[in-house]
């Protein structure tokens, strides 16, 4: 039985060559190429492929428009999205494709890894197995194995002081690089994993990688703050909390670590939130309270102390009443005000005038690896 015909769509020659090499190693012999959505659509109409592997961000017709055409004309059996865009964007495009009748095998960051691609080709050949895996989701043994294989990483999002316009903190963004489940990144996306019995092991791996990176940055001359992920505050594991201070001490990072705590945690499990803040204060960490909804500020009345309170950037123009509540809360706590989700660079110049001191978001910097974060945001120039 002949193997699948695969159409590769990407505007970068080097990426095309890498993906062709991986497919060749997996035994795929029938591969077509296209360098934008228009060319890909013409080739799909002329010679219907079994699987399309498509980038999203391309000149001319982009990948999302191309995939929409694939769905409308039923031009492929399966689609794999391969892109360097943020995981949230990938998930949104997957949802759009599925809603339009496309069978999406997965969304992965480029370049594609051999094991991840092999798993998706297997799903194409065995649809029921792939559907079962998708329904089941990662279970405890899969997470335990991922910890052993070092698949949980620490990525970092820069936080700027809006008056001096330099990076004063790096937020730790937990990331799971799984050949089976793809790339999962951020406290919200990893919430179901952190809630498993293996959650403390996941947090241990992420925190260890983060403190290692922070220690190296200190040796290279950066003296900013490392903010541990808010998912850590949901983990009530005494062994984990006892281990973190010794790790920080061993790396000479005392006084440079903060813990982020979500206001939603105080709304749903105030005991857990209070425990996390108490441990953080006892161990000498800064505390950053992060809110997404105005009602969470009421829940935070139970918080013992915090040094920074952050809220969505769009509250500045869109919800003045909520911003006043933030300012009142910060005043009671003696805390600085920060905003997250800054997507418009034009907003940065106005932040200091409304009492905001810290800011993060895509307009400042997307999550990146430790090396890239240092090169782009932390190095002294």
C-alpha cells in the first residue's frame, strides 16, 4: 500500500528542506511543496494530497485562509499546522479549522521534531487511535514519563519598568514540549497537568530550569527579578515548598525571586492562596497579585501582603472603575501597579501617567527560551 502524499507549505526554503528531511527519515516518499497559500491551493486542487503540513504566517494568501479553502473544497484528509506563532494563536486556528470540517492532527512549533511528526502520521493512518488520544488527554503516567525525559521547560516573558523602559523582571512561563501532545505553554494551558498528582514534579522541573537560568543571568550582569509561575501557588506540596528556598540559596538568588498569585485562586480556594502567599513571605520572595476580573480584587482582601498588583492593560481605556479599584488596592498594600497583555506599543508612553510602573505583553516581548530572552531583553548594551 503506497504511503501518504504530503503537501508542505512554507515560505522559507530552509524550513521546507528540514521538514522534507524528517519526512524522508520517516519513510515518506511522495512530497509536494508550496511557498504560499495560493500556490498550495492550486497544487491541492490539481493533485489532492492526503496530508497538508502548513505554516500560518506567509506572504500573499496566509495559512489560515488556505486551510479554510481546504475545508470548503474538501481538498485533503488531514492537516498539520506548523508555525512559530504563539500557542494561543495556534489553538484558535485549530478550533477554526475543526469548526469548518478539517481533521487537524495537531499544531506544532517549527521546526517539526521527528517523534512528534511520526505520532501525527500514525494518527492519520489510525484515526480511531488519534481520536481516543485526543479525548483522553495526558494522564498521570504520560506526565511522569515527560518529567523523566526533561520535556518540561522554563520560558520567560520580559517585564519592563515603564519609566526607565528596561527589563526589570522575567516571568517564568511553564512549557511542555511533548512529541505526543505538541507544545503546551502557560499556567492556564497546563492547569490540568499541574492538578495531577505529578503536578509537584512538573513545577519542580520548571522552577529548577528557571532558577538555573536566573543564576546564569546574574553572573552575566543582569540584576532583575525572576517571577515564578502562578501555577506554583496552586500546588500544596510541603516537600516542593521546602526544596525551593534551598535551590534559590544554592544559586545565590536570594532576594531576586517573586511568586505570582492569581486573584482567581483566592476566589476559588482562598486557603490555598493564603498558604502560597504565607510561604512566599516566610521564604523572602516578593509577591505579585495578578487579576483578570474586577471581582477578583474583592477576593484579594484576604491576601496578607503583595509588592505588585497587575491587571489587564485594556482596563486603562476600557474600564476606569476597575482601574480605580486597582489603584485603591495597591495603595492599601503599598504596592506598585502593573499591567499585562500590552499588545499596542502606543500605549507604553501613557502608562506612567496613569500610575502604572510595570508592563508585559507581546508589544514588549513574547515568551522565549532563556538564551533568547537574555539576548533580546537582558543583555547590557
